[in-house]
C-alpha cells in the first residue's frame, strides 16, 4: 500500500500544504522570492479545503513575511498581524515570538523605528523565557540594525556581534551573511576600512561556498559595490556603478537590498556631479530618483517615499524649479504627518522654512554661473544623503511653539471676513492682508495645490490652508511645524456643520464677522490659539 493511500484526504492536503510551505521558505532563503510567493499562494488555495487554524497561522506568517521582504509592507504587516492573533488564540508562544520579530522588521522597513524596537524587545523577552539563548540570534541582529539607524552605534555593534557569534554556532550561512553585511555597512559608515575588508573577505568565502544561493550572492555583490564606491579611482567607481545597476535591474531578491543599491547609485551620481559639474548627470540622478519613487510608492514604503519627495525637492531647487521644489516639500510633509512619521515631518518642515529663508538667493541664481557643487551645498544635500545611506532616523529637532501674530479668514478672492490680532502692537488693515494674499498667489504659482502653502515676508511667516470657498491665513514668527498642526486642528473644528454653515453664510453676504458674537467659532479659536 502506498503511503498516501493510508492517509485521509484532509491529511493528504495538509501534507501537500506543508511541503509547499517548506519549498516556499527554501526558495525565499535562496533568493527566489517570486517563486516563493507563488508556492505560498498554492498553499492558500488548498487551505480552504481543510480549515485548520494552526496551519492557517503558519501560512499567514510565511505569506506576510514574504510580502514584507518583497516590499509590500502594508499587506505584509496586515497578514502578519492576522497570524499573530491566531497564534495568540492557540497560545503558541514560540510562534508568537517569531511573528513579533517579523512585524518589528516590517515596521523597521516602514521607517517606524520606535515601534520596531518595541516589537523586537517583546519577541526577545518571549524567546528568552521559553527557548534557548540561540533562538534570539535573529532578533539580536535586528536590534543591532535598528539601533544603528537610530544612531546608537555602540549598542548596534554589541547586538550584531552577539548575533554573529550565535549565527556561527548554528552554522546558517544566510544568517551569518546578513549579520556580516550590517557589520560591514556600519564599519563603512565609520570609514574603518580595515574592518570593512575583514567582513568583506568573510562574505566572499561564504559566497564561494553557496554557489547557487542568489540572495547570498546579491548581498556580497552589494557589499563589494559599496567597497568600490569609496575608492576614488575612476575604474572602481565605474565598477561600483555597474554592479549597483545590475542589482537594481534584477528581480527583487530582498526589498532592502534593492533600495540600498538605488540610494548608493544616486550618491555616486551626486559625487560625479560635484566633481565634473556636468548638467547631463542630472538626468541620471532624476532617473534613479524616479525609480526610487516608484519602488517606494508601489511597496507602500511611506518613510522612503517622503524622503524621496524631499530629495526630489532639493534637486528641483538645484535645477531652479522653485515651484516644484515647494510642492514636493509640501507633499513630503503631508505624507510624513499623515503616517505618523513625526521626526521626519519636523525635518521636512524645517527644510521648507530654510528654503523660504534663502528664497531670494535661489531666485537670483539663474543669473549666475554657480557650479553644481555650490548649489548642492546650498540645498543641503549631504545631511539627507547621509541619513538615506544609513536609512536612519531624522535627527532630534527642537520644536518650539511659534509666536502667533494674527489669524484671518478670507474668501478665495482675497476679501477679508474675519481678522484677529494676537499681539497688542500688531496693526494691519484689510488692504494689507489682501496685498499679502495677492503677493502670495504670485509667489506660489499653483495656489494651495497641496492643501497647505507658506511664504515668508520679512520677519513673518504666513501659512494658508484652503477649505473652499474660504482660506485660513495664519501669520506668525518662528517654526512652521507647530503652526501647521494648529491650523489643521482649527480647520477640523470649524468645518463642523453648525459652524461651517454660518461661515458660508457670512461669505455669501460678503459680511465681516467677529468671534465675540459667534459662539462656536469663538470656542474653536480659544481652544487652539488662545489657551
């Protein structure tokens, strides 16, 4: 009797699913992510015939992990969370620990590093309680990477070295390779070239042993390109470019590697632009930024997408397209804010304020022959590229509350319906506000295309939010980030029906109103600006 004849139909299906899961895992770790996802799709099709919850949790765990590795971060996270809920009901502590780790890594890929650390620590706590020290090797490595991205260098090296020691005890070459790559990258970031070479030599030995593992080969090729990149000889830089292009144009083996290749190729083009002052290199930079934009957008990597908007804004500046730069900065901040990427949103807002402070300088550059190296310095490219190369967190920014000067509600034609000064010595008439708006329209080009826009007039900033048919016009001194949140909060309060209907009535009658005889509006004004 054949083995399959002794099994019931559901048991046969279960065995097939288990084989598909094993095959999927092997394909993923060998670098064939596309086929790995095809296998897990077959598992999901067959699962509907048996309905085993334990098996479903395993399939979802693997499916979510593969989607995250391929860059589909939103769907991957959702499926991993589903898997976690099932394992919690089954009280499978070991699997809960694994899923927590992979959810943490997905948050890391999204740029939400504090959330990532939280999940990693929860994963380690469970593993330490229920399994051996060896079981936390992957979590330790992940903790190392996240700490590096957050700028905690000593902790990063400590965790990664612990992970490497445990990896070598187990003897899993892929895990060893991953950890070596991160240690190599940190050494490269610190410019400790002897350490870089040591790690690269170790990676080369593993690559020579694992002849058929595409993922291991891609990791080594990426590391090799990064090593070539730091050598000033033209031949080495050319070789680095060719390797990185090859990785970018291949199937995605690991989302993170593709992104690393794109960012480093962009960095090489920037180096060329500084050295050669050749405008044609801008075409190469714009092309790679467009690819980076597409991969970030396609895979819902919102942190990366906001960073790409920011660097595209800087290159729009360098090409003296100031309107496009400002539109991209606004998009970047809106995206970062909406996805809870607060530090990045603060950084972008600060960049936008800096641009407005230097606006007159940029407007005169079209009459000059300033070399690209100086334009790159003026656009402050270096700090962002350093952050992107590390895929790190934005620096801590000291956000101070702005100094409120005045608030005005206007019709879109510029006529004033409401005006409130927040400081006693502020005297401004309606004509001046109208003039500011007219100037602002000319200044902005496409008015309010991205909901918010801002300008600077002397020592004052003006922030305008369009809630058609009205405009909220806030005048202040200081930083824009907190001002933006106040205007958002205020607009959310006044669009409540009972307040909004009255405001539209004033607008239709072209009638100026006071907060003192408008209770709902007065309450919103007081809560946001006067508390």
